[in-house]
């Protein structure tokens, strides 16, 4: 009987959190549906344009990262929390990397030492061969070798920060105490779970796109969509944390709305 009551309490707690964050949840869900649905409502040329360099999705990703950096920084000014300034710096670096630090905007050249090791011949760390998905021989990395892959590390970060952290804080007392003692900001899992939902949607859509047998840009656009959705979720988390800084200074532990 007690275990059954505990089970109901846990489910009820998650439902209450979803109700508490419902407007954020609705907005993120809307963005996911609209972003991935371009393959159903746009033609090939339009999809090319949306996902190409310096086009809509790349700039949408960059501005989402910049907005998240600003939100985390403003949050830091209120709490003076080390993790918040670290998140702000990481988001800003992501913004700079996404637009190659303005190289194509301001049209400055790439130093030769960087150009020869960069896949796009630009000033961007994530395009250096060491940090790419494949090795120097063109083979996809596997196992521990993937820990040098920037996109893979970003995926791990979103899963750990957006999903694993809030779940562990809620269910494991030791983790909750540690998180509180070192003042780690805890995002709502009801928002963070959309990292996983977007990832599943991406892989489902990827299979659909492959069946179209189009050129490489048509295929690459789906990656740009996934990046945008993930960074938009990060912005939403940063906005939620900043807006609720006086109610839940370190984020939303489910127990606070249960």
C-alpha cells in the first residue's frame, strides 16, 4: 500500500510540475513541431535555403545561444553563482562558434595555422578535424573517441543538465543535498525532457529525409533544425530560471510544487 501511495505521489509531483511550467512546455512543443515540419510543407530549394550557411536556422541557433548567455548572465548578477557565469560563458562561446566569430559577416581571413586543420577553413574550434564526428581517415568515431566530438559532448551536456540532474535531485536525497550545497541551478525536467523528445524526432525525421534521396544540403538541414531546437530549449530554461529567481533561486525542485 505504501509503495503504491509513493508511486502515485511521484506521478502527481511530475504532473504538478508540468502544470507549473505549462506555458514553457507549450512553446517548446510548438517550436519542435513547426521546425521539423518544414520537410512536409516546403520544397527542396526552400529547405536548402533555410538550412544553408548564414541562413535562417544557423542564425536562429546563434541568437538562441546568445539569448541564453544573456539570461544566465543576468541571473548570475542576482545570485553571484559560479555555475551561472560558467553557463553564460559556454552559451556565448557556442554563439561565437555558430557564426564562426563573425568571420563571414566581417569578412576577415583565417590564419594559415587554423585553416589547414579546419574542415570549413574558418575560425571555429568545433570545425577543427579533431572535434569532428569522423577521424582523419574519414571513419566515424566510436567508443571513447567520441568524447572529442563537440556535437556528441553537447548532446551529453543537454541530457545531463536538462534531464538527469533534475530527476536525480528529486529522487536521490544525496544528490539533492550536494546540488543545494554547491548551488547548482536545477532546470525543470518538464522542459529538459524535450531535449530527448527532439532527439527522437530528429532520428525519426532523419530516416524520412534519407528516403528522399536528395543532395547533401537537403540532408544537412535536419541537423541544423536539431541544433536550433536544442539551443532554443536552453534559452527557455535560462529564461525560466531567471524569471523565477525570486521564487526558486536555484531552479525548480519538483518537491517545491508538489
